[in-house]
C-alpha cells in the first residue's frame, strides 16, 4: 500500500558535524510537508528457516533498503520472539500520547519511546529484558531446569530469592546518533535495526545503498557506545569505530599463545589428546571449550562426549564413580580453554563444587545479581551429593589461555578454596559475549555489558585480571606430562 501523509514529524539527523551528506539523504525522503510511504508484509525468520512470522514494515519515499517498524507491530514482534524462545507471553503495548509509546512487561517494568525527540527510556533496562519467570535479574543460564514433559532436568535453581540489586534508569538518545524516528497519525515508526539493538541483539535484511550504510554505521555505533563507555571492558575484546559510511572491527588475538600450548600437548599426544584419561589414581578431564548440543541426555541414545561438555561430564562422572574405581584425584584441564557456553560451565562447576553460584554485574546499568544452581549429573532427576565429585582431591590446570568461562571456573575454585589451581595465571576475561549483526547483515561478536564476577561480603569483584595458580609450572611441556604431574599432585595431599 502506497500513501501520502501531511503534517508529520520526522526526527531529523540534525546537529552533528560532518552529517551534511546524511541530512541531504534524509531530506530526499520528504517532499515539503508531505511524506510518501509504502507498507509491505514481509517474512521474519526466527533462528532458522522453519520458524517465521509475517511482519508489516514501512518504507518511506521510495527508500526500499531501510525498513521501519510501527510501534504496535514492534510490540507484537517482541511477543512473538519471546514465545519462540520459550516464554509464554511478554510485552504489552500501551498507546501513549503526544508521540510517546509505552511498552510494559508483565513484571511491571516499562520502556518508553518518544518518537518526537528520539529518546528511548527504561525504568530498569535489565528488568525489562528479564525472561519471564527468571530466577535472577541477570540469570545467565538458559536451561529452564525442566524438560518438555515438565520433569526436572539438568539444573535446579537453588534459592527462590536470589541476590539482586537493581540498576539505575537509562535513556538512549537516538537523535544524538542521527537515527530517525517518524511520528504521524498513521503510526509511529523507528528503523527495524534500532528495534533489534535495544533488544540486546540486532537483525535486518541485507542493505547496501549509501543511505543505508550511513544508517547502519550510526545504528551500530549506538549499540557499541554503550559498551565502550562502561568501565573495564575486558581484553582481548573487539574495538569498533565508524567513519562516513564504513564500520571497522579490530579483534586482538591470542592465537600464538594457544599454538604454544597446543604444540606442547601434541608432542605428548601425537594422535590427539583424549578428553578423559586415567593415570593411576588420577583422572584427567580436558575441555578446550564449553559446548552444548542440546542432546536428549536422559534418552537411551549414545552421544559423542567429545562434542558436548554436559555429555562429557556425565561420562566422566560414570567412570570416576564406577564400582571399584581407583580414582582419588580429578584434574580439570582448562589450559587451552578459551570459553564458551555459560550453561556448560555452570554444569561443570556444580559437578566440582556441589553447587555453582554465578555473579553478574551489568556495567551499563550497574545492576548486580547472583544465582545459584545444582546439577543432575547422574541423571536420576534428583539433585544431591551423588551428582558431585566433592569427595575427591580436585585440581584445575590453568594457563594464560584460560579465558572467559575458562577463567570463571578457576575464579570460583579460588573463592571456594577446596580446589588446587595448577599451572600459570589464567588469561582473565569477564565479559559475557554479545552477538550482533549490522543492518547490512554482517555478524560479529563483542564483549558485552554483563561481567562475570565473584561476590564476597556483599561486594562484586570482576575476574578480568585472571587467577594465580597455587602450584606454578615453569615449563609448558610439564603441563601434559601426566605421569610426572600425577606424581606431583599426589605429593601435595
């Protein structure tokens, strides 16, 4: 449908130095006090090609590469996205006045969009985006704790009232980044990409015009600036900046360090390092990353433990606790672990500690939260001491490659003080990875605004500096000499 509308308000990109070309492009969208627009029904795919929904988008003055979404349509799409990822309902659109739309969640928290000034405001950003029925304000474990039949599965949230301290109200100034919003009697509109940005992610069709490239770079800068202005962005992380119609991303690499340790391990294991190995009374369990493939862990089908952290923990637990097992020591090798899925890391923590408490701090809002979990490792759907190896002597092998979630576990072990860290200072990394796309369709990831932390006496401490070992290994090749290492560990008891 193609229409003309008079007396509309277009939120223009004014006031920024060097934006003259962009102003001209926006002016081309308007014809005096009349704006021409067209609405189209398009298909939005959610996660895969089998999950999709039809969405009505708006295109102004023939600019077909910048889709806008109307406020009520945006609310409907948000509800659809939440339901697609397991939430029964979320988001309630409440019509506002004077160009202001208010979106209220079932938990009472609100987002308001002023389409005249380009301001997006949150009473509490974290609470507005919190999953319905979430255990904690910043609950990072995605597994619900129940299977499709409602039976207990994998995780149990321990305390009904987790430690939460809510953050401050925040306002995103879209006009400061020259992102347009449009208010007219026919509806209130913002770019589809901007909707994706405040929803902690982003996605849009592939867009290529010069107008689009300018819009895309400013949209992603809006998202990136919220991370760049928070204190203590972890390294290595992505650095992003924009100029004109282009956007660059620079990612420092620790690949050389990984190669050194991998070469030392390959010298000991030329045919590949096993993920589970027993040397005398000591079991070695090796994870180079934390991965979950969403297997039916409670089913009868055998799965490859090498490809799934939870499956590997289940397998290792069966071996260590089997009848007649000689195992007295368990070594968790994270010396080449660059991180991965936090659910897998939490599962492993529960196995070693009996329960895992994961603390988070949002560096943007300053909210803090701690959630505690138990894991069902022996798959009896009961969460008890039989799911742990706390009766063994526990060790963790760390190096500068132990990063992100590979650094979270040593930090938790250091705080627990019942495990021994062996090797060299871990590589740090505390920010939860944020996956994003540009409006042009390029996917990338950066250090997010949420930081893994350790809580002590009510204070939250980030883990970015890494953890020092209790037993220092000077030579890299000694990390993988399991005979000598077993002898050393037995002498420490």
